[in-house]
């Protein structure tokens, strides 16, 4: 990248970050708009998690990863401690890889 591109990206990033606090009092978002923005954020997060759970390098990541993500999601939904969620999800994924991977046999 050239120096001009870096400076332009930096200025754009700064402008977007400053716009929030500067426009907060001047811009009124209707209640329906606020609900839609909250829903959009959840949908984008869900799409990111789904894509990350299912694909790696453009190919299916395997059922072990999907199993670990599902178990981690259920534990997080049930409000388990974060450390427990991570350890159990990793354990499930590792166990599924050992049990279902035919290259070990």
C-alpha cells in the first residue's frame, strides 16, 4: 500500500469513530429503527459464527467443529462459566475428532 492509501484509510476510520459522539445528540433514531439495528447486529453475529463454525479455507470444516460450537453455544445459553464453555467445547471437538477420524485406525 502506498502512504496515501494508508493516510486516507486512517482519516476515514477516525472520521467514522468521531461521528458517533458528535452526532449522538443531533440525530434521532425512531424506536423501530433501534429495534432493527439491534436485530441486524444479532443476525450479523449469528452469520459470522455460523460461517466460522462450518467453513475453513473455503471447505467444510467437519462435524467435530460443528459439535464443539453447538455444545459451547448450549452451555453459554445456559449461562455456564466462560472457562467451562471453552474447555467442554474443545473437549467435545477433540473427542469427536478422535472417535470419527478414520486416519487414526
